[in-house]
C-alpha cells in the first residue's frame, strides 16, 4: 500500500532538477518512508521554501508522526543537491534522537563540495550510519516511475542523463568520504545553466580511490596482455610499461595515466 502526500513532481521538473550536468537553484526532495515491518509506504515530493528542504522534511515528519526512541522506520531520500553542513547537522541530531531510524540518501549533485564544512558534514553523516550515494540510471528510472506525474504512454520516457557527470560526482563523493583532497572542480558555463567539470588527481587519489571507478572514467587502464611487471619495474618508485607509468604503490595490475 502506498500513500502519496501532495502532488507528484512534473516531468519537466524532474528532468531538469535532477540533471547532474545542470546548475539549478532549486533543491528537490523525493522521499519514501517504510514503517517497521508494515507493508505501507509513504511517499512525498517537496522543494526548498523559506527553509532548506531537508530541514522542512524533518520538522514536518516529527510534527505529523508520534515518534519515540524505539520507533522503527526506513527513510530513503532522492535529493537534487546533497545536504549542506547545517542540514547534515540537523539530520545527525534527528538520527541521534531516533537511533532505530535508518536513512539512505541518493543525490544528483554535490552542493558546494569544496567547502570544508560541507565535506565534513557529509563525512559525519556517513560515520553516523547514513548511506550516501550518487544517483545513477536505476534511481532515475525508479523516481520517474514512482514520483513523476508523467503522461499516459510515457512510462519509459525517463531521462537518460550523460554518465560522465554521474561518475565524476561519484568520484568526488568517494574523496569526501575518504577525507582526500577534492579532485573535482565545477564551473558554470557562461550564460547557461550547464556545468563544466575538470579533474586534478594526486598520488593519494590513485592509491585510495576505487580502481574500478577510475577505470570507468578512463583515468587508469589495465596493462597490455602478457606484460611482466617484474621486467617493467625494478627498484623503488614508479616504473614504465610500454610507455605507460606504473606505480607499485597503486594497484598492481593498473596502469596510471598521468
């Protein structure tokens, strides 16, 4: 059983608000709540007003529900921007008050991710047990089918966003969670609502970020077949394999592209 609170989000709103390559001022929150072992699901859609949408949700949620320290529920948020440090602090306060509430947050973009307080706020959420992730195609499809007021016959017309911005935000979220320096720089494209991305990677990024994610972005690549790393590298420090640099402090079978 599903209870939708308020209107569904318009298709054009979802398509633009949750596009990771667009610079939008609005913050949209699509939320789901499961109560204990009940089969009843509560859904809602909201946007920033006089308060940040995360804080508004928490205030409304506590005002409308009788919550106790033993209240068990699972909350899932789909946010167009990640929480700022103040919202992250409010979320931690809420979860400390209700320790049996489980929260998962999917975000389309990272909000002012270079700000040290925002980075620390996200780390504090993760340390406090919140599962924070970047939205991917499966989440876009799920939200389209369950939160969007699409027209009849548009069930499969969900937006297929470009994968590169998604992977870049995912890479930066890993940097934040691992307390690494920022590797992603974001700039607005002049006279447009589009974003421009650039990467700066250091040795610590190659050592600690997931190799599969770096490979996905073309930042590393496997060595050629039948390459002997013992021949390619002798002694300490980086060596070369057929012109590509190999650092034994990174992950044995990956080539590092500088």
